[in-house]
C-alpha cells in the first residue's frame, strides 16, 4: 500500500505534546502525518533533527477521502504550533 507523507516543523506550547511512548515532549518539534490509500492516517512527532519518532496520543484517524490528508496535516499543525501557549 502506498503512503503519502507530510512533515512540518513547529514549536510546542509550554505544556508540550503527549506521546504514547515517552509522555510529554516540548520545544522545537517536527510533525509527520502518513496517509495510506485506504485513508488511514498515523500522526507522529519528534524533536527537530532527531531520528526517533513518537506516536502523538489519540491523534490517529481515518479519512473518508485520502485527498483530505493535507488539510488534516495543516489543521494538526495549527493546533500544535503554539509557542506562546
């Protein structure tokens, strides 16, 4: 199954973002969303420039139309990128 991947850097709010694997991470991060042909989306974050990705808690989704992937990615980025809180 082919996967479409989008990635964007952002700065987390002072409280950080919750991940499944390591709990809260803060600071300069990178968001990655991957959407399969069936509309299944996985959402991950990592420290900017790091190798290890972490699942963003409760963020995975299934789109009715995989063409909406970019819209979902931009929406998540808008929610997560809050450097001032």
